[in-house]
C-alpha cells in the first residue's frame, strides 16, 4: 500500500507506478528520488526569491520545473501543488502564490519523511 498525504487523494510518492516506468529497477528509483530531494531545496530558494521580487516569469518557470521533476519521481501531491503555483504565478497572485509555496515546502518535507523509512520502496 502506498502512503498518501493527509487530506488529499494525491500520493506522497507513487512508488508502484514509477517502478513500472523504470522496469522495476528499485536501485534506479532510489537514485532518481535522491537526486530529486537534493535538487529541490535550491529550486525552492530561487522560487521564493522570484516571488519576493514579483518576477512572475521566473516563478512560473521554476514552478514548471518542479512540476516536471516531481512528476518523474511520482510525487503526485508535490506535482499538483507545483502546477497550482505555476498558475498563481502566471496570474500574478502574490498571496495565492506564497500560500501554495508554503504548502509546497511542507510537501517536500513529507516526501523526505516518506523516503526516510528504509522500506519505502516496498510500500
């Protein structure tokens, strides 16, 4: 059974579907997720700076990048939030963008927590 984020039907990490795309290669899945977790903090930092500067074009582009990378690792709720943030950025909604940005940070922590369990790939 896969872990789900509380209060949302999007999965924290859709392990089975990503494994299927990777031909069942659990080692590769671990490497891909590790790379995702290593790259996201810097992108989130850049995204926050873009939002603070009201650089909507950069914010939308960074949110789009996060949406793609999170989709690749099966972080469904993270990808959904990144899509919302991309939309909020395009609409230049500062309050909405920062609200979703905070949720995105929380979901990043949820993904980190999920994979901290040594048996996460088997979930």
